[in-house]
């Protein structure tokens, strides 16, 4: 038992020590020093013989500890604001030396651990103890190295999530062992597979700024086709260390297994298999409760990469609805297509269409009354002439921007999708139907997307290309001279948009812009920000709310600039503007104005209402909509442009007459006069919802039987980067 505990403590300390220089690194050093002292005292008190290999290993381990302290100090220094320039210059000079030192430390740590484990295992006489120790070490190594590869602290994931991740690896190892009766090969297969996944994740994070997911395995062929476009060398040190450690561990286990010929009985195997089955059930239900974080690498930071990866298997496929019928979809398409009598002529004009999805733009007054010292959005509120406006229901709150993009561009609601699903990442892996592809195929529009932030968030480059966009402008394309806080202002983005319009207006344009100015959080203090809006009622500490309202006020000024410009151009232009979701505040503002989400569904849905308008610089029928949702907005845009509705939008228009608003939470029932969860739909509403779900399934998930009349798609994805 003593040697087993020493093995576990030594491994845990070494593993933490090799994490990025941080507080856990310092803690690991302290653990190593304490472990060394305890070992010496125990040996002295109980007169335990000194084993040369363990004692010899303690010396270089202490050296690693001292070196780690040096790296911690260096890391803190290089990130110091005052010394950043000088430290950066020194870092460039020392980089080759640091790489060499890091490599030597990695090799030395593997050697030290090898000696410790080998000595400990040689003292184990019971084969079952060897099996338990081997599975424990292998499981700890898999989880720890998976975190280390992406430069994420092990302790970020939390102690209990760490234990669940270790349990998952251990159960897989024991399951293979029970099936084939070979322990070391079982360890090699499971640990090797997870290290292969973690290694792929390093490169996906490096090139795409997101995590490698199970669904990416389905795109392995495409990845191999483009892998030559990326510079994969030099291989990151974390990958080299992980595979070096793996090789040393498997070699050690193999050598020791020869000395302990373990042939467990059939009873032992069945008992172990039963334990694995019980554990698997517990793991299954636990994984269903894990919230999946899709932004960048948050999943690895908060959940742990191994646990995050396994939990994402539930997003790989979407079950075919029980009421789905290809024949029914085709009949519906024929019915809507039969409405065309052949008398329609080509449109006399093709107006430019500009869509602005404004980050976190919302009207907080829908939640409850409050007062400010000045009007927050005077210009937007004044738009009435040649304008369709109102409030639209979205499926996101406090985040999830990509889903609001998806709902508007495709006409598909997020209703019915699992919580945490981001279609841009999970489902748009090939050319897909959208407003973009329809305008390109039928009216020869050139389609541009722009977002003045990092390009790879939400997998936008791939999603935009598959939706049909010809070009995607991201943060590096913007001059970044007009910032509010640390983000490109709406004013600068609209100026950039106008420049693009003037360059390319000879052909009809569809421009889809996603702003960044109003992104949370709202506690910034520093340059490029001056508060202009102050809350007068309610009275309290609402600094984050006042900052948000100030940002919205700046958006209003920028929108006035945009509209004023296009009022004076000769070409016909439509401007669509809507918010993607409500902001998230850390205080009690929502509850204080009566907007608590704990109320009934009507109250809850107010948090998902965002303002929108469709404006044109020519005559269109004006309207103020009491309620709608983002998936329906495309029908109003087509009508404002003077285009006949596509077949799918004809269905959406008829569905809106029965179900005027829908999102992931439920729908508005005209029959009930309030919002309802889907299970409370009446017979007519249920038929519309089931048909809607079937059409979405046909469009997104049944490519073999996709109805091309309803959902025409481009044969190949657009370039997505041509500018």
C-alpha cells in the first residue's frame, strides 16, 4: 500500500508540474517537496530500506521542481504590462534555449517516473494490485495529458469532473480487458486512441480556434485532402512529450507484466464486466447533464477535453422524426409549385439587400419599466416610413449568436434541437439551402459576409461557404481605428460595409454583417469608452446596465449614419436590422424591473424578443408586426424586394398564420392566446409543427432525398474567402 500511494502521489505531482506555469504548477512543486520529505521520514521512523532507484529519482525530481519555479517567475514576468516589450524581446532571444530546456525536462520527468513506477511495481506481489495500479496510472495520464496538450490547467475542470473523466477511461480499459483478457494491449488501445484524438485537437485548436469534436471524424477525408495546406511542423512539444510518456508507460507495463503472469478467472472477468456495465449507466446519465460549450475552447477549459469530447457524441446525429415521409415532402413541394401559373415575369429590379445582425441589441423595456436620462434609441424608434418593424422571437439568450444567424438565413427554427447544438458547427458540413444560395441561384447576387472579430468563431468560414457566401471579411480586414472599448465599433463596420458596396454595386449584392461593438461583459473601464446613458429608475448599482445602454445608444447613431447614406444612393437598397439575443447581466436588474425568468412562459419568452426593422429607400408597404420570429423574416424581405416567395417561404407564410412565433422554448398559440410548450399544441398546431420538422429534416439531414424544388443548393460550396 505504501508503494502504491507513493506511486500515485509522485505521478500526480509530476503531471501537475508539467502543466502550464501557474498556481497548480506551484502547488505541484509543493506536493513534490512534501512527498519527498514524508518518504524520507517514514523510511527513517519505520526503518524501511532505501530503494536506490526511488531515492535517485528524488534528486532530479527536485531539479524539475526548481526549474518549474523559474518558469513560473519567467511566465509572470513576460506577461507584466510594464515589462512586456523588454520581456517579449528577451523571449524571442531565449526561445531556442527554452525549447531545448523544456525538452530535456520532459525527457527527465519520464525517466524519473519510469524509475519510480518500476521500483514500486517490483514490490507488488498481488497481480490484482498490478492491474489496479496500471489502470489508475493510465487513466490519470490520459486525462492529464489531454489537458496539457492544449495548454489548459488540469484543475480548471474541477475535481469531480476530473474523476468522471478518469472513470470513463478506466471503464473503457477494463471493458476491453474483460473481452480479450490482455491488460497492457487494452491500455495501449484506449490511451493511444485518446492521445490520437487529443493530438488532432491540438492542430484543430491551432488552425480553427475550436475543439476537435466527434463529428469531425466524419470529415476526416476532407481534412486529409487539405492537410497539406497547413504547416504541421515543428510538432508541438506537448504532443512529443505525451507520446513519449505513452511509449515509456506501455514499455514499463509490458516488462512488468512478464514478471506477473496474471490470468484472472472467468468469475473475476464477469464481476469486472458487471462493474463496467453499472459504471457505464451512471456515465451515460451524467454525460446527458453536462452543458456543452461551443465557443472556442471553452469546453476543454471548464469541462475538461476528454469529458467534453465524449459528451459531444450526443450531437452527432439527429433522429429521423417518426412522422417523416419523403413522399409527403415531395407532395407538399408539388402543391406549392402548382401555385405558379407561369405568368410571372422576371423582376424589373434587383435591389441590394443589406442585413445587419447587431450583437446583443435588445429593447429592455419589454421586460419591465425603467427610465434613463435620455432616449436610448431615438433614431431607430422613429423609423416608420417605408419600414416593416416589430419584435421577433429568437432562440438564444446572453449568447449563441450563430443560432440567430442560422434561423434568419435558413428559415429553420432551433425548436426541437438538443440544448447546446450549434448548427454551424454540427450540421453545415456541406452545401446547404439558405436565403444566400437562393438569391445566388435565382437572381445572381454576389453575397458577402462580414464580422469584425476572430474569423473562426462558430466555424463561420466553413458554414458561410456552405450557405453560399462568396467572401467573408473578418477582424483582420478591418482598419480597427474606430474602437469602442476593445471592439470594432458599429460605425466603423458600417463604413467598411459602405466601401464594399461602392466597390461591387455593379451586380446585385446581399451583404450579411454581424457586429461586435455591444458584446458582453459590460464592466469595462478604460480608453475608447464614455458613458452617455444613466439610469434614473430604478435606483441602484446598475453600472453594467448603463454601459450596455450606452453601447446601444452608439448603435443608434451608427444606424442613423447607415440609413442616411443609403437614402441618397441611386440604386434600390433594402436594409434589414435585428438583434441576436438579449444581453446577460450579473446583477438583479432584470428581477428589479419585473423581468424575472421564473414567471410563466409568457414572461420567460420576453427575454427572447428582439427588435427588428426592414427599411427600403423606395416605396414598400409599411407594417408594424405584433409578433413574429427570426425564421419568418426572410418572407418579409422577399416581399420588400418584389420577388415571388420561394416554395419553402410559401410554407413558412402559411405556418405563420397559425403559429406566428416559434423558438427553442415553445410557440405562440393563437388558439390559446399565449405561449405554449410544444407538448400542449392542439391538433392543427401539431400538424404544422410536425410538417415543419419534417421539412427541416429533409433539408439538413436527408441529402439523398432532399427535395430540390423546396431546397435548391449550390453544387459546390462557395470559395468563402474570395475578396
